[in-house]
């Protein structure tokens, strides 16, 4: 946590903001410990090991996940976007696969102009969190707050996601959070296929460099990117599947939970499963 974030008044205001979002979302009870480290999930075997969990291995967290049996074929680079303005682009000669660190990848696409979203965005919202995370959360795309601040999931939906992360005994810095598209779709519409395709190599390289123990996809957009032909989040949530050498657990998007508070209980079950899978000993 940065020093300026330790200001008690700011912490209190932030806490109130998050609790209010949880309250609006229908959450009435949270098992939040005072010290997140104390509440960090103990590296114990899962109560009921999920079928698609990565194989146990003796290495300390976060070890490299085992290839998933349902591994998909490598992702092809997206089709060119003829109308894209000049500049660093995900489908130019500067292909994301050539960057060996997250920082280099972020810097290379800090002024990405691969698709039309570059014309309306304020920030390229790359992602936040730790490298080789137990959990990698993937949302749809930045909203207005995220676009203004340059950080994913900092608005109302973000407060709910952060509250769920805290309720699981974690802090945001314990995980990594990003989106399918890194620039805000105007009016908070879903990203369009060409926008998803333009950003896809960046997301792919992010996943490779982060090498998460478990990917948690939030809502339909990342689900359908990682599992084309998926039935839809209501049918697929809570059921792990393989994406290349990673395992993905789909769950509801926090924005959906804000509109449908009754679904929070179900999402919480997915969160518990995600923590079990992400922190399971190898
Ligand atoms: N919704 C998303 O999908 N991502 C964000 O970063 C914020 C809201």
C-alpha cells in the first residue's frame, strides 16, 4: 500500500464507499479480518478439489500452471484494422509476443492506436496487481472511472469486486486485474468484435507473462473470448474450463451483481472456489 493511502481519513472514506457498494449490491455479511495477511487463505488442500484444478506440485506459490487437458490451439493474431490511425498497434510489426516483461508490454501500448477506441479514451487501462498471481481477474473493458484513473475496476462495479476480494481475505495487490479491451468503449457499451480482436494479442501476452494459477473471467465478454461457443455466463459460471495451459473459472460480472443482488450469493460461491483453486498446494 502506498504511504499516501495510509491516511486514516482516506482509508475510512474508501471503506465507506466500498461498503456502500456492497450494501447496494445486497451483501449483508462479510468475513473480513482486520489484517489481510492474517486472513490470507491458508495453503491447505481444497475442501472439494475442483476437477479442472491444476495438478499439485511442490513449488511455492505461484508455480507455473500445468497444461490443461482441454488446451486450445494458439491464438492467431487478429485481422488488420485498415482504418486504424498510426502508432503502436497490437497487429503491427511490434507484435505483443516480442515483449518479455509486463512493463515493456505496457509501455509499448501506452499510446496504442490499433482500433477506434483510441479516439475517445483518456487512458489505456493496462491492468494492476502482482506478477504470477494466484488469481487473474479479466473483465470486459474500462468504464468512465477506470478511463479517468487509468486503473481497472475502480468505479462502483470495482468497489464490489474489491469488496469480494477483501471478503475472501485478500487485497487487490494479491491478484491481478485487467480487461479484455484496454480502452473504454463509449457509453459503456460492450466492446465490438474488431476492438476485442485488436486487443487480443495484448491480453494473450499478458496472460503468458503473468502465468496465473487461475483465471477468473467476469461476465460474458471474457467468457466468450476465452471459450468461443460458450453457452452464456448463467449456464457456464462456476464450471472451470481449459484455455491453453491455464484453467479459467467463469463467474458473473460485478456490474450484473449490482443490477441483480440476488446473484451475489452464487458469485460468492464461485469466489470461494476460485480461492481454493488459486491457492491450492501443488
Ligand atoms: N467493468 C469492467 O469490465 N472493467 C472495469 O475495469 C470496470 C468495469
